[in-house]
C-alpha cells in the first residue's frame, strides 16, 4: 500500500484501515492497532515496562511480546528515541550506548519471523501523527513538532512529508545544547516555575524559527498537558499550539510510517 493509492482522510463512516505501531520509550514499550482513516486507536493500547538495562535484545523481546498480545502478523512501525537511518540506530542520547550501530529493523524482523518493520525516530512519528490527525491537521506549509521530556525531540513536516532525523534538541543555543537548556527534565531538576522555564523554551523556539521559518510549532511531551500554563508565556514569533494526540502520537505515527511513504521520497496523499 502506498500513499498515492491510499487516501487517509475519507468520509466519516469509511471502514477502518488498520495498521500497527509500537512506541519505544524510556519507561514503557507501547503498541496498538491504528485506524488510518481517523488516526485513532482501535481498542486499547498495550504497554509493557521497558526492560532494564534497555539493551537492543531485551527491548526486541518486549516489542515481540507487544506484537504477540495483539496477534498482529503484518507489517508494523516502531519508534526509537534517537537518529535512525536505513533501519540502523545512529545515536543514543537518552538510552544505552549499545544501541548505536544496531540494525534495529533487521533485528526486530528476525525476531518476528520476517514481519516487515519500519523504524523511525520517536519525535518524527509523533510529528507525522499530529500533522495529519492532530494539532496540525488543517495546516499547510512547514510544521515543526517539538517534544519536551527527558530530552527535546523534533520533527519537520512539509505538506505531509517528513524530513527525517532533525535533531533540534542537540543544536547549540546560546552556548548550550537546546535539550540541556529547555527539556522539561531541566525544569524539574531546577524546580523552575513555568515562567522561568519558558524563557529557555523561547530561546530554543527562536533559534529554530530563525533557521527554518516554520508556519506552526506543535509542542508535545507530558508537559503539553499543562499547555495553558506556559504556551501563552512564550515570546517567539511563530504560532505555538499544544499536541492533541497525547500518548498515542508515537504509536499512530509508527503505524503511518509502516503503511505510507511518509518521507521525502514520495509525497503523502492528503486527499
Ligand atoms: C534524541 C531524539 C529524540 C528525543 C526524544 C533526544 O535526546 O536525540 O532523537 O527524539 O530525545 O526522545
């Protein structure tokens, strides 16, 4: 199935188009079946704790257990919290270094007896989902999603097409890596008020907007649930809206990546 033969937003009432996504995070490995017509989960998501240490083998076992829970036998998408090119992990900012160089796509496919697997960055997955079904759904142009958590993840999407592996969390802003300056973990660690923290977030947003001039920022991560407390305090120029899909965005984006050509090789259909 490709984007060009697959309208993803048909009229209400169309039969569900099912796909499967798994989101690997620091504390949990979550999976679910996604209706690609609506971007909603079909049934509940299933979550297992991320094994510790979170080695590639241990996490692959957990991914397999999540897949088994649903009895899913087709292709699937999986997120990873770092850079992934051609199915191979390139960075491990907030996970075990032993991930670097792992051909995670092949490792998971083998473990699943050949079920085709697409692996992509966690923020890229969330960005795809938000842009298509969530806070960016009526937005043309360049949408940048930033997730604020332990680190800062980023996604850049232009009219439905993802530019993968942007890593704005690691760009230097005012002499410090953006995620060391403004991740929500920094707020917690320093016991900052929202007002104090948004001074740092504003600096990061301005650095990004000066570099690529997005039309919209979507802010995600757990702290976006309290968006009304801090988004109005931001002083950058581009409009900022909170993410809407909450903790299903990674699963939904992973499922999209498994089923559609979502990166720059083929424009995704928005019909
Ligand atoms: C990683 C990104 C990831 C983000 C959120 C950053 O430290 O470099 O790839 O998207 O954390 O997990």
